[in-house]
C-alpha cells in the first residue's frame, strides 16, 4: 500500500494495523530508500522473562532483539534466518546471541553478575564488552548459502555496530535508531532502519555507493530526527511515525509485515534428532546417573531430560 504527501494529514490507520510486535516495511521511491520500523512489547517481555536479567542486561538484549527484527525482516525468504552474536573474552558480557526467522525472535545474554554490579546503573557498551566483536550471519533458505560479516563492537550502542556492519560488509549506507524503556518488569523497545539502495532491492555490487550521496544525505537527516520517545510511544502507530518523518516526500509506500513473536525452537524431538547424530560412545559420556542426557536451553531456560 502507499500514501502520497499531497494528502493534508496522515491517513487514518486501523487500530490493528500496527502496534506492538509488528514490523512496517516502507520505501521512498524518489529517494532510492527503503526502511523498516518495529515496536516490541509482549513478545519482548516473553523473551526477557526466561531469565532474571538485571536492568542493564535487559536493555541490552531488548536493543539486540529490535535490531534482529529490523535486519531480519529485510530477508525475502520466510525460511531464511538472521543470527546476531556479540562476544568478547574478558568483558562483563561474554556472549549475546539472538536470531530471527519467520517473524520469530529469541535471544540470550551470558554475563558476569559480580563484574556488572561494579559498573553502576548505565554502563557503556565498551564497559560491558571491552574489545568485543559483532557477527551477523544470514542463512538463506532458497540457495542454502550462508554468509557472515564480523565487525568490532565500536560506538555507543549495538545499533552503531550494525551501521558499521552495513557500511563495511555490504557497502549500503544505513541509519539505525533504537529506543528502549523499562518500567518495573515490563519493557518496550522500538527501532527504525533506513537504507539507500540506488540499485533497488536486488543484491548487487554496491562499492560505488557513496555515503555522501545527495539523496541519502536528505533521507538520513530526516530519519535521524527520530526521537527516542517516538520509537517507544505505544499510542503512535508505525505508519504515523514514518509519516512524521517523510510526509514531504512525493510518495511513501508502506507494507505491514507479519506479527513478531517469541520463537524458541527447542523441543524434545529436536534434541533427539540432534543427539542421534552423535555416536553411541559419545552419548554414553553425556548420560547422567539416571541414563538420561540433560539439555539446557539457554534461550528459554528449560531443561530437557532425553532418554536416548
């Protein structure tokens, strides 16, 4: 669908068109730009509830899940998967991992609680990770190919590191904004991603793309004016957010994507399938005193006692 800037005000948006746990895809044809907007609520809190994360870690994982939804929703094939992994050897956080597939999100953070307690209420990205790195992996369902980009965890946020990934690994000018708000045990998070694609949506060599292209400068200034409170405002639809930013453009095309949900894929059948690939000798070493293999799913904090 689309709307034109000639309309004097933002179009009326049905109550169920956007809101929590949705992604809105949009394009600005005259500027060779595309984008995604997302706002997470119940699905985010379901993921976070698997562990008793302290506030700083909750906010970090919330940001990562927003980024996974923004970037993962760029994938064309439903069965393709995006995985983001941030890791370091000596940081407070030694592992953060989350992934997106078919609108399903899951994520987990492993951290040192004692080290975290020494950092104060709002630790920086560097304080949490030190000299870490971010790996973004795409598993493409149609071709069966996997490709990965790895960049240093530099900047003030995971969003900064993701911008650096797109600039370095894909040569695609990209702007990302993320907002997170926690109140008690509840969390709201939202994000905006905008990219300049002068060759359209198809994958092509983009080495010629310039970060100072006039069209991109125009779009990035508008997108960069997004406020933190707009990203997490539950009363502001994603369409209305995009309209605020780009209403002077000749045309904006928008398309609500499928709902987002928590999607841990752990089942007893899945683990039986995985364990069956090991030799009987290996499985013998894995068994406990009761003859079962205990599998701990970090994503959902469940133990599976597998008899195999």
